[in-house]
C-alpha cells in the first residue's frame, strides 16, 4: 500500500501513528488494529519493521555485514539457529538484488560506497531480514532517479509477497508506472482521505467526480495537484473539501479481510517469542563488540592522526624535557611534565571516543526502537573496544617518552608508570561515553568536554595544591588529581637531588618526599589513587548507561 499526498498532507504523521513512534505533540483519537485486534504494547516494536527516510547505517560495514548483524541480533534465537540466520541473509540479498554489491562498504561522506539505490535497498534489507509481520517505509524513493526508484519498489513488492508481509509506505509523486506496482493507494489532503483503492481505479473515480486527467499529464501528479492550495484561496479550499467529501460519501462496499484465522493464530504464536529479547545478552555483546571492532580496524584515519600526534608530541615534549638530571630545575621540570601527562591523556582520548558516538547513538536508538538489544550490551561493547584500542594507540607515546625524559631508571617504576597512565585512558573513555550519552548533539558534546577537562585540570593538584574549602570537592572528583599524585609518588619516592641553588632564600629539595609534601601529593598511596581513578571510571560508565536509558530510550505512543 502506498500513501500519497502533497507536502503537509499528513503522510509521515499517519505512518508514525501506525508505527506508534509519533512524538508527544498533539492529541490522538481513533483505533489502530492489526490483524483484527489492537496492537500489543509489549510485542509491537518487534512486530513492525520501520525503514526511516534517513538511512542511518555504519559506513565501514559491507552490505552483507549490515544484514548479517541485523539477523544475528534481531532474529529470535529460539526460532532461528545460526545456519538459518545466514540463509535468511542470503535470501534477502537475493530478493533485493544486492549480489553485486554484497562485499561493498556502505560508505559515508568521506568514503565512497554503494550507490543511492543500493543503499536504500540495504536499509530495507536490514528490516526485511527480521521476522517482523508489518513493514513500514517512509519515502523510500526520495533522492533516487526513476530507474532506482522503480527497482526499489519492485524489490520490496516481491519480497513482501514472498515473505507474506503487510507493507505500507509513504511515497512522494511517483510515476504512473511506479504507482501501478502497488496493490492499494491512499491519497491524503489535510490529514483526510480523498481516495483509497487500487491504482487502476483512480482515473475512473476522479473522472466520475469531474476531474479528467489532462492529455499527456502524469495522472499521479494531477491527482496530487488538485488537492493542493498553495495560494490559500477560498476556491482551492473548497475544491479540497469537495474531494474529501466525495470520497467520504461514496457508496460503501464491504472489503474482505485478508487476515485469515491461520494468520491471526500465527500472530498469537509469535507474540510469545516477541515478548523476550531476540538473542541472549552474551550473544548481543559478541555481535556489538565485533561491529565496534571493525570500526577501529577499518577506519584508519584516526590511527594515522594518532601516530602523527604522538610523533609531534614526542619531538616537542621529549626534547623539551630531555634527560632530566638531579638539579633543582629538573625537580620542578618533572612536576610539570607529570602533570602535563595526566592532562594530555584526558584530552587525547576523550574526543576520539566522543566524536563517533553521535552516529552510533542514533543507530542504537533506531535499533532499540525495534527491540534489537539491551542498552547494557551496547555500553559494555563500547568499553570493550574503546579501552584497548585507545590504550594501544597511546601506549607507544608513554613507552618512548619515559626514557627520553629520563624518569626513574627502575623497571618496577617504569611498568607502574605505564599502568597508571593506562588507567587514566580507561577513565577518559568512560568520561567520553558519559558526555556523549548526555549530549543531544556532537556539537554540544564538543563544548561540554573541554569545559569539564579545564575544570578538572584547574583543581587537579598542580595549579591549586590547596583549593578553597568551597571548591575542595572539585579536587576530589577530578581524576587528574589521583593520576598526578600517583605518577608523582612513583617518580619521587626514594629519590635524592642536588641542592645546587645559590640563593639561600630559594627552597632546595634534597629528597623526593619533600617535593611530595610541598605539593600535597601524598594524601593517598599509589594503589589508593589508582583505585579512586578506577572507581570514577565505573561511576562514569554507570552514569552513561543511566543517561542512555533516559535520553535515547525509544518511546512509543499508542491509541
């Protein structure tokens, strides 16, 4: 079935009402029945498959991978084993004629991928591969040329018939040949129906009420144009009301229901499965982790940028603090470089985590609207991929810089230095997730992230070793405080320095303990400091999960 009408006629609104995904604006009245009975709120999101107008997909995945991951997490494991899921993907690829591009990446703004028609068919396949009973599509031909549009609709029609699916879509001004691919068309004007029937009967109906299609005109364009009133004239308004009234007062004919008792029984049988999550939690985690992992290994631009950044910082920082000795100036230089490392890690890791989260969150919200997986598996999968990848990305910087600066020549201190900085990476990843989950857009996130980091570095223990009482809580909530203290203790404990100052009034540090006491860096042990960073990371991860449940939770509206 195709829903047609001019802009503002209510096509998308009607589709959103049917799918129960309408926002909270306005009021709803009436009934929505599926297979002769009201929609079940507990199973509806898995009963309906919704193809949105915006094709939100991961550009680094291939066509086959998009369908495969959808099948693995959305087909109920109780009904489909792994072999059956793979066959379902193969069947869908064949139905939508995606064989030639199955190994081609979807692509994005930076990377060339499949064509527009192939992309749209893939988006449809992501929904079609599931066991949903109703397929809704919002203007699937938008942005496509005539050939691609015809191909998409023809493939959807064939797939719907083969899968025995009910299929409803909005479509914008199709050609007459394209319209005739549908079984039923519905024309809307001002939110009301002025035709609902087969395509071939449209010409006869409108001719019977005085609207003959002009010679050479596209009948579809003509039927939509007569229900428009761009000039807001009384004549145009009367014409539209007459069209609506003519259809509303036509001789009524009972339509035979296509829903058989077997179909209704099948619907009841599927409900018992639809009330459960399609896949076990560990299966969800495995699929989402692999999908996130592919984003790291296939998107090499961030890796190259990280390598370049590390080289530049190694040259500047490494040679600026090259081979620090035992002098008093070296004592202060060590303090400065250790504090810089705590800050640098926070900034370096935060933004690579934050930036891709906007697209991933939008995709997650769409997948969650169809009941694909739990939010907890999404968060854990992000952490399982982002933490190791960021540690490995920044680890060479720590390994080389330690010896360039000439920090403590002790194997235990060296590996502890790596461990402390790695824990700061974990903290930065979790902080990035939290900010990304709270921020409505990536732009807002990129404003909030530097603000929080600047506050943390201000109260991190170096610039304000003894902050005023009303801001003391900021010091103890800043992860930089604990990382800086742990790195300093690891470097200074047991160290001795030369007192080479000539001015008697200038303070001279002869032991590392004096430095730690002067900068108030020995409130907690190294183990306690690392533990506090780990605790803050856990808190951020839990808050990110809660934020995601609140901000990105799909909301349904039933009548």
